C-alpha cells in the first residue's frame, strides 16, 4: 500500500521520445495535495488579507500558473497516442497500441439522431444543466436493463464524458485530506482527479498472481479513519480484469460495514469476454446505494469517444450538489451530443454485440502473440480492450544494441526501433508492465506485435 507521495516510483527514469509527461506523472501531485490543504487553511483568513498579499507580491514572485494546475501531469495515454500520430504524420509507419478507443465508426442511427438534432432550433439553446430530461429518463431505463440497478432521473447527471463524471464524483465527495483507496494498476486520470479535489490517493498494488483484483485483506490494511472513498473499476482499464460477482458483493458489503463511499466506474460494462460478466456493485449490495456513485458513458460501448457524453448516478443530496457545480462549471452538455447519446442508450445492443465479438477475437490474438515473446508474460484479458503484460523479463536485456531498465525506457526503445507505441506501466502506477490496446484493426495488431517479437528475436 502506498500513499500519493510515492505513487510514481519508477516514474523518474529518463525517457526522451515519449517526453517529460510520463516522468512527471504523479510525482508532483503531492504538491497539489499540499496546495489544496493550504488553500483550505487560508479560507478563514478573509479577503482583505488575501488582497493585500496580492498587492505585496510582485508579479515576478508569483507563479504564472497556479501550483494546483501546474502539478497536473498530461494524460500519459493521450500523450503516447499523440506521439504515435505525430510520427505517423511525419511519414513513419507507426503502429499505435496507445489509444483507448474503439476503431469502429459510431453506429449510423446514432449519427442520424445527431443530424436531426442539429436541425432542431430547440437544440440551439441552453438546456437544463443536469441533462436533457428524456436522456436522463433513458439512462434510468438503460441502467435498469443493463445492470439491474433502479434509480430515478433526478439522480442522474449527464456530463461531458465519463472523465468529467470521474472529476465530478471526486469533487463531490472529497474534502482536503480525505483518503481514496485506489487499486493499482489504475487508469491514469484517477489520481489526478482525486488530488485536484483535495483527496489523497492511497494505492493498493495488485498483480497477475491475483488477477489484478484487490482482496478484502488488502482493503482492510489500507483503511484508516481518513478513508472516505473506495474507487472500484470492473472491467478494468488497464489490466482487463473483471471481478466475479461474489467478489464484487464482498467488497460492497465491506464498504457498507466500514461506512465508506464507493465510486464504481462501469464504463466497460458491455465489454466482457468468455465466461466473464459485468456485475454492478450497488445492485448486488442494495445497502450500498446511499453511499455509492456510478460513473458511466457512451464512449466505449457505442464507439462514441469523440462525442463526449457520460453520466453519474448517486444519492439525491450528492447529486443536487453536483448538478449545482455543473450549472456553474459547464452548463449543459452539447445538445447534439446528448441527442446522439439518447439514440445510443435507448436503442438495442446489437451494434455493441458486433464490436464486442471483434474485440474478443483481437484480445485472444494479442494475448497469444504477446505470450509467445520470450520475457513477456500476459494474462488473458477478461474485459475492456487491453492486454496488460508483465514486460520485466525484457528489462536489463540488450535489444537492438540498447538496454531498457524500465517499462518507460522500453516503450521509448520500441517506439524508436520498431515504430510501435504502447503505454508503459508507470502511467498506471505499476512499473514493469505495459498496456496494449486491442481496439485497432486485426492486421495492424498482428503486425505491431510481430515487430516487437522480431526485435526481441534479433537481440
Ligand atoms: C476506466 C475509464 N473510465 C472512464 C473513462 C472516460 O471515458 P470518456 O471520458 O471518454 O467517456 C475511460 C476512458 O479511457 C476509462 O478508461
């Protein structure tokens, strides 16, 4: 178990091609945590004091960017993707395993709904901050259909993507110093969102031995009187793990017993493979509903990453505060995107089934190809669209005459030598691993892994 201060161990090694964002990932977030704490202490001082202090400080003495924002690392996954795209644009034949987005176009009926919305003058105006009433109703019906959880439209907040729902959830729950238990490997955005909200991420390490799933014993050991929230994600990004229902239930019951909130990120609910199935924690543990926020969105299920529609569901008091917050921060989500999301969630799941089948096939192929590389071990993905191999067997070895000592250095080496981009485990709080997205075409997928296999075989 680790606290925020040391969550980037391994993240300080040099890396050139991928840039400084990864090196910075999380190292300075504890600074942000302190800043948030200091800001809270200052709040009793009063405006007069603040204003006179502001006059006393010359502009050269003051940071141009607030320490809180300066401490945020660029999203490592987006950065790797951007780097791969930039190399491609420069004429390099790069294969990118970085992006966490389906390669399929958004289904036609969804696009058509957006086109109709564009032509409807009603949609050219502000609409309620919490979301279009018909979309909130449809999310209620969809949630009951897909996860069995009963809620009401007033408990739904439509957000600018799932990412925005994640930020809102932590902002809604965290006071300065509140601890949030985060199992690692974790999606790279969570610690940043927690620290910005004033919280302290408390990291629990998991590995392939336990299928990248936390145990109650680990949770118990991480829990302190300051623990406010447990972050729970299944299917998981980046590990591809899916918790079986009995474990979801046990963790939910543990949270109820401890009086801890759970933020459950259900964005990959429809992307599960083989015998693995998504199970929603507040459905299995109804007593949890009063201390649980559900995060979800259309991005992954309907190939709608660019449309930016997500949502948060939770108890009325927290939702009311969150809606007030959104009314000042963003007002309503784009009406056109909401109309598209309405067509998505109100429609059937046939397009999703086709995409899920393709992902399952690609995941199996990628797992087989990665596992055949000496020095790489990989568990078969159970959900989402990522393989998360342990690449520590490649570290310290000579590859094309160079040696990588960390997954980050390996990512750099592979990008420069083989023109293949993946996201090193440091970005997810677990050095020694690497995330490969299989949301890309079969031919590219096979070619990309073959290039890495060739690099290793040549060395
Ligand atoms: C686990 C998880 N939650 C939430 C999101 C947010 O998705 P979006 O903001 O595109 O809806 C992502 C995106 O990668 C994710 O992997």
